[in-house]
């Protein structure tokens, strides 16, 4: 390898790994281990499972790296392996549910209490963050995965679609329904700060 | 623009994927419709609060070292 691994693009690193470069592999692990761990943790809600999954993911990915024909898709492929391993764990633990049907027919324009005007110390409090995290945790798995990938981990819709084998409109639909549920939960939580005279309603 | 179209456009608006013309129409509607305005604000804020959720942790350098050693042993055996 002519350039130091730290200066190579992800694509170039993957190409070097295919040629048996251990330094390139270490750099890939350094760059992606947090992302893999965080996604696995968010999906499984289990720290030790996330660690095991991270190890399993890198073993799987690196032992099958020769099957990756386009190096540019490495990150998407990595997220797919991570998601599958996390679902595998949840299935084993019987925690996986594919229920995506949440009745959101009335959720778009209900709860008209405007909590967006609350002060930052309430909106950004540890308590509200916990409420939101718990609400994400209780979303159906297929919806939760999309919300985590998009809003928490910041992936692009196209990458999420490819990772999960969905169409982009399907990703957007799950994301929107998930966000509606979270908005409802936050509306319920923040309602306690509404003006008792009802002027905030 | 009506409320139904407005709520459908919201997601595209947050993705920055609607035309300037539609954005003006959306803004016009939001000025007139209190219910949509609140929906828009609370939906957008829900997304922003989700984006602020801290990652669970950083993988320690010890763990990364152990993992790379394991990978080296398995994948590039001497």
C-alpha cells in the first residue's frame, strides 16, 4: 500500500483488504466499529449483544469481502449485515415483531397542543430525551429500524432502502408513520407543561 | 393547497426535495392554517430531537484492538 491507510478512501481500503492488507482492515474497523456498534445497540437495546454483533459483523464482512463486486457499496453492505445480525439476535430472543400496522389514520392532525414553543431547558431535558428514546424503543421493529437509521444515525433514504431491501417510498412511509407515533408521544409528555388556563391549546 | 397535501409535503420539505414554488405555497398555507402550522412545527421538532439522541457509547480502543487481533488471526493466519 503506497499511501498510509488513514488517508485512503473507504473504497480504496476495501480494495486493499481484498489484496490481503491487514493495515487497511484495521483502518476499516476503526472507521466503522462505532457505527456498527451503535446501530446494533439501537436495534437490540442490549450492550453485550451489540458487542457480539459487532464482532460477528466484521468477521462476516471481511471473510466475504471478495463477493462485494462494487467497493463503493461497502457501507451499505456493512449496515445490511449489521441489521440482519441484529434481527437474528432479536429473533433468537423472540423479541422481533414484524408488526408494522399502527393505526395512524387519526394521528396527523390530532393533538394540536403546540409544544414547539416550550423553552429549550424543557425540550432538551434529560427526561424528554429518555421519553423519546423509550418511544423509539417501543416502535414496531421495522419502523424503529428506519427511524434509527434515518433520524438517529443520519443515513440517506436510498442507503436505508438498499440496506433493508425496501423501496425508497416504503422507507419514507415507515419513517413518516414512526415519526407520527413519536410526535404523539412527545405531545402527550409535553402536555403537562401546557398552560392550565387552556390558552396553550 | 389543502391540509392533506400540506401534511404530505412536510416530509419532502424536511428532505429539501420540493420546489421553491411549492415551498411558497406551503408557507402560505401554514400562515392561514393554525392546525397545520402546529403539526409542521411539532413534527419538525420531533425529527430534530431524534437527531440529538446521543450514541450509546464509543467502542473503546481496547475493544477495537482485540477485534482487529481476532480478525488478523482468523483472516490472515500466519
